[in-house]
C-alpha cells in the first residue's frame, strides 16, 4: 500500500487536503502531473493571489447563490478567519483591500504557495512531481491507481485535479473521464471569470482604458440575466476587468451568446434624470465648449468621442443649442451603452471552470463520493464556481481541508477496528 490517503493534483485544494490528512496521522502521498505545484496559485490575482474575501462564512455561502449551501460543512471546518490564520502562521501577513479582497501584504502569490509547501513538508506528506493519473480502479480495501509511472495502491483517494481553466497550468479536465467511468455525472464544463468578446469596432481603439466603477448588465431579448458593478478594462478583443469577469459565466453558459446584449451604465452613482439636468445646465453655462469637453468632466476623454458618435452627435458640436432630444440621446448612451456580445475568451483565459462533478453526488459533510465509497472530491473539480474576489480560493481551501480531515479520520477508524 503506497498510502493511506493519496491526493491527486497539487493545486490549492490538493495541497491543503494532503497537509491536513498527514497532520491527522494518515500516511499521505500527493501526486502532481507537472514539474511544479500550485501553478494557478502563482498566476492568480495578477500574481498576487486573492486568498479569500473579507466576510464571514454566511457571506461566502450567499455569494455562491443556492449552490453555496453545499459549503456549510467545509466552511465550518475551515472558515475565512481560519484560512487567514493558516497563512499568517507561516509568515504571510495579509491585507484587506477596498473591494473586500484579501491579499498577502507582499503582493506575492509565491509567498502563498511557499507557505503551503512549508506546512506540507512539516506534515510529513510526500509530494511526487511529474506523475499523472490515468485511471482509478476501486478494489478491496481501497484503490488501484494507474499512473504515468506504473501503479499505486491507496486506502483512500482525494481527487483535486481541477477543471479546465488555464490549461497551460496543467488543468486540462483529466478528472472528468475518470469520474464518468466511475458513474459520476459531469455537468458540462464552461469557462467562468473570463474576459468577454464583443462586436463593436470602436472598442479595440480604447484598449488599456480602465473605468473604475461601472455597472454591467447582460440581457437576452430585454430580460436581465445578471448585473454586477465594478472596474472595467477595455481590451483589443473586448472587455476585461473584475466586472466583466463576474458576468462571464452567464455568457459562456448561454446556448447562443450572440443573442445577448451587454449594457453598461458608465455613471452608476448618477440618476438618469440628474445626468440629463447636468447636461442641460453645463450646455447652457458653457455654450462655447465642445460637448466632448463637457462629457470629459465625468468620463475619460478617450471614451467621449465614441459616446458622441454613438449618440449621433457631431464631434465638433458645442454645448449651445443642444436640443432636448439630443441631450436625452446622449444621456441614454452614457447610462445604457449597449454592446453586442459574441462570447468569451474561453478556457485559455478563464480563471475558473463552471460545471464539473454534480454536487448531488457528493456528501457535503465529508466531500466523499456517493457513488464510490472511499473516494473524495474537492476544489474546482466540483460543479461550484463563485464570483471574483477570493471566493473560489476559499472554497478550494475549505473543501480540501474537509476532505483531508475526514479521509484520515476514516483511515484511523478502520485501522483501529481491524487491529492493524
């Protein structure tokens, strides 16, 4: 028997699962198919790693919507404060930013990964690189694992192989076919927290421009599907930034993304009627000013020319003589800027995978499969994806911790009963 608990995948959930199982006394082996652990940790948050969010366990659950109920037991085992304490105990001081996101003070994702690897080493768990899981076969007393190096035997197995986001980091959906063969249902994976592509020829010219506070709404035939507020970044392909990423799962999950319309409120703190009145007063008081200059008092100058064109106003138009109809047209453009969506940038640019193992087939009290006793599943492999802001890492830490803890407990119980 190679291990009491064998963890497959040394990402966020796998590292925590392995160190916890080992700390609970289980002989633990962690396999990673690539030459290094935690690649996505290093890439996340612009290489800063958004560890978690400044909220309580209820806040994490609510952020996920109805599926968040699945996390109650995992968060009870390792909540937000406990997760922060885990890293701070390893010397990683943390800070809370205005958005509620929690980062290491150093702004170095490498510090987060190093902390996990230090604790893993102290736990006694063994980490083996460049060994990929090819098949998993239940057997009496545990499992036989077929890997790229041969075979291994284990009493319990924790799968933390991740989804399909950032496939260059090694997360290429390896767990899905294995779990399908074992009888699990895989909710079709799709990219989430991913940049959006749009059909608007003027957008690429604004690449690099950031709007710190806008509201994005995605509609289908006039019906609102999702609305979020935050920072927006224009790119050569379309839109990125936190608020674009946050609405992306709705776009990637739609059967016909090109039917969708993205509506941007460029001044969410200003009511439409108040903006119309501001325009009226400014145009009257500064009649010789170009309209572009007037609008540029509220929005970046680079964007203003495009707004006037979209409102069908001449770029040389001055404030004097601005009609009510023209003013209302410009107001509508600023408050309801519509862009036709074409889709997303796909898994290659996605931070998270939506879809995965159906939650109904996992016992949330211990992360054990309801289909295959002794098999535990944690992290992004599950059909559980949250908004931007550290929520997905919190789910990874918590589900990994619970799986490691409970699998080791069962091993201890079985060993005690058998007298081994």
